[in-house]
């Protein structure tokens, strides 16, 4: 009858010594070979843990399962277990990938002091279990400490509109947009997809590829968007609306580069703006 040995019952080194002595085989080992972040948005993210398992023996080692727990400052916020198929070939190594999809609501519920825009220190306790002759199921522990982002969208405001040309047939000018980074990590805007409405008129809907660097904790950047259109299609009232105070709506999505990988962050802003000629 085989029995299951977990790393909580005996120190890992002693377990591996027992494996070698009881089976006459060299002890297998596991190490973390990589950590990456994917599919980051304002609701969730995926952390990908790559665990390399080495089998120095002349027979393959069947895989059993993989368990995991993520915590921060001693408080657990994500746990789970996944069955594994296949084995590790003899005298070879195999990398097992664990994609952990984490929603920020899980983090904010478990850790009340964490706010959107934070960088969260975390500890990952992973266990890769294999089936070993005589011993049975053996859990190989792997640990990792690092930081993960809890992003929030930058603040985006229409700061100024200046017309170069303004007639009933043609209007052209520059829209000045101020962006403020509300995260604890830097970001660089690569592309902005936007839609702008003045009053009830949809003035612009397009995308702009322009690098804008935003420092963490309030770093600011300016984006200037050239716009041209015909007020005629909005009727006679359009010219009056374009020469005074007007409400505006500015929304879209910003693609940014960060130390944790690319992110796509939506934005939506409403307000009032003074329209004027240059």
C-alpha cells in the first residue's frame, strides 16, 4: 500500500533523501523557470508560472496534480488545484505551465487596504505532485515572491480646444488632452482610440499612435489631436456651439506598455470646455 507524503509532513530535503534510499533512484527536482503576466485589463489578469521538473532516473515519472496559493502580507487571496496528465520522460526535464487567472475583486475582497492603482507584493506557494515507486505521491514545493499590479485607468481630460479655421463649411483645430497616471507604476501610451462629442455633435472618432510616457503616482502627459470637419452637417446652430462654452464627452481605450506587460485601459470623461480661436 502506498502512502502520500506532503511537504508539510516532512522537510523537503528529508523526503527526497527517503525517495532516493527507498527506491534506489535519484531524487527528482522542481524549480520555477519563469513568471509572466498576460491579458491585463481593469477586471482581471493572468499570471503564468512555468515550473521545470527534472527526472534524472531511467524510468518516466507520472504527473499527479499541481496546487497553488497566492498571498500578500500573510493573507491568502487565491488558491486552487489542477490535475495533471502525462509524465516526465526518463533522464529529461519537462516544463509545466500554470496559468492563474485572478480577478481584482478577489484581491480587493481579501485585502481591504489595497486600492486600484496599487502594486501588490505577493508570495506564491506552488506544489507539483508526481507519482514515485514505493513512496507514492510526492509533492515538490516551489516558492516565488514578487509584485503584481492592480491597475486603474489614467485620468483623461479635454483641456483645451483651439480653432485654426471656423466657417460654416469647414472647421479645423487642435484638441489638447491631458493624461494623468493614477498608478504606482509607470506606463507609456502606444495608441489611443477615441471618440469626442461637443454638445450633441460627434466631432471626431479615430485612433492615434503616439508614444507618451507617464511617470507613476500622478505623472502627466499631453496629447494633441488635429481635427477637421464640416459644421454644415450639424445645421446652423453648430457655429454658435463651436464658439462658446460647450459640454463634452471623451471616451475610448488606451493601449499602454508597463513593466508588467501591455494593458488596454478604457477611459470615459464628461465635462465643460471653453472653445476659442487661436
